[in-house]
C-alpha cells in the first residue's frame, strides 16, 4: 500500500471512529456508502469490537457478503455472531457459488441449511463440487464460472457465441478449449480471437501448451505457478484432464497475502485469525501456549548455565560475555533458517541439492564465525586484560555459529518432512540449540582453561 493510500485509510478510520464516538449515524452511513467493500472491511479491522458492530449494522445488506469475505476470520466470526439467520442468508445470497463455499465453514449449521435451501439445483451442485475439495487446494480455490469452446468450431462461431452470452466472467483473458469429452486441449486468447481470420478453426490458432492444475494441487504451488508464469487465469482439471473450473489471479493474491501474514505471525506464535481487538481473555489464551513453550526453552538454557555456577562465581567476566556468544549464534542461525524456509516454500531446495546448501551454509557460518570471533576476542582481551579469555570466547563463537548454520539448514528441512510448519516451530528450536551450545561451549572451555 502506498503512503497516499495509507494516509487516506488513516484519515477514513479517524473519521469513522470520531463519528462512532459522537454517535453520528448519518455521517457513518455517508462514509460507508461511498466505499468499496474491501475498504469497508479494512476499516472494520481497525475498529474496536463494540464500535465495529455499530458500524456493521449500518452497512448496506447487498455488500455485507463481500465484506465478510474480505475481513479476517476472527473479525468475521464476531460479525456473523451479531447477525440473525435471516440477515446472514440475505448477505450471502448475493455472492457467487465459490464465494459462498468460502464462507460456509464459518456459518452456523442452521444458516448453512437455510442457504442451501434458497439455492436452485444447479447452484447446489456447483457448491457441492467446490466443497468436495479442501480449501487449501486448487479445487478449493477454483470457481466454476468460465467459458469453454470446442476445438473444431470456427472463430466466427465463437465470437457469435460470446456476443449472445453477454458479459464474460471476471478476469477472463482466454477461453479454454475442450474436446467432446470435456478434456482440456488448449486455450484461445481473446486477443488472438479478435485479431485472426474468423473463418479459421479454433484448433488452428489455439495454444496447446496450457498451464493447468490438478484439483488437489496445494494452493502454495498454485500461487508459485501464477507468479512464475504471470498468469491471469488457469484451468483446474481432474486426473483424466477433464476441465473442472478455473482459478483467477484475484484468488491467488488472497493466497499470497495469507501466506505472508502466516509467515510473519507464525514467528511470534500467532495465527492469521487473531483479531487485534479481540477480548483480553481470548488474546491471552491464544498467546499462552507459545509463551509456555518459550519458558520451557528458557529453563533448558538456564539448566545448562546452572551446571557452571561455580565457574561463574569465580569469574564475573564470563557472565558479562556469555550472552554475546548465544546472541550471535541465534542471529546467524535465524538468517540461515529464513533463507531455507523461503527456499522450501519456493521449491528451490530439494533432496537433490540439499547437501550443497548445507555445505555452503557451513562455510558461510564458519567464515562469519572466524571474522566476528576475532573482533569479539580482541574486545574481550582489551576489556578484561586477559588474552586466554579472548581466545576462549572466540573459539566458542566459531563453534556456535557453525552449529547455528547447520541447525538453520537441517531444522526446517526435517520439520518440513514431518509435516510441521518450519516457520512456526523452527525459530524456537533454533534459539534453544544456539543458546545451549553457546553457553555450553563458552562456559565449558572457561571451566577447563580459566578456572
């Protein structure tokens, strides 16, 4: 978001909060009436719960469904809870089938039943099709509103069909070409259709090399392919290459945004569903587990330090310097961990090249360890007038930074193979390793050679 857009949003939010504070319902209606549903969703995200519900009641019913799609799950749950069944049904009935499918898991069972009852047979079948796939797959992302043509017809027939059909589905830049068994055989760009001799057949001008997705392809892989091939829309097919639906770039943008949010929040043990204005008790509960895990890792590091209580009591300088060893190892390991997690997400790190990545990161860790060990050793020597102390902290730092590099590579790879999100669990495990190894190597060497 640009600075101008940020300022505009901030101004709108301030205006909305002031109107809510003053109880100026007409001003609130006027402000909300002029905004896009996505902008209203953004404003609601930044509004405290009690005021949010007041503003929500003043939103026009026809756009409430679109807003529910845009807000985070935590905010959506609060808004739906404040609505009666009839209001939810009225909001959802304005949405497309694939959009309804996105909302159904968050709706009460009685509301879902009422929504299904209001749909005609064709829409229910379309909804059942989308719901039959997990939401984090290509099948869960796809929508069924698309245009297909036969490869044997002329371009003139295609153009006449499109004119008779009327408006094209959103984000349509090409038509999907199928055979008589509904199998995908190619695509026809609209620019090609408009610029070619209308007497030609579709198979004469279509593109046969089409990027398509199996219905169970993970949404992360779909997003990567859209980015790699600059796609606007792409078909989803079954195992026999029969076309099921299509995915559009706006669906993929949502996936990319959610992945980015998850990556940032996972490092702090938070989830995307968290509402910044959630109740104190709910926020406390959501964060308690992560804090508990961190407490356990802190006790592990303290347990290691406790074994060197006598050593520390004899030489205070060790207590002053030991955080440096652990901190440098933790930071170096985090750099490696971040690069490896990104490589796994993009598919650039596989079992075939992992050993080369390990070798390279060990060399980087060792070289950085030597460089900064010399710096720290010099500072420690001058500070405490003890050359041996400088040598010991330098050796400990080299060892810990090499360990950090190795852990930064191996941890995410192993967690990924175990089906555990490395972005969530990797940082805690890495910090524990670098703290324990850092304290153990530094204090252990000091116990052997200094005390």
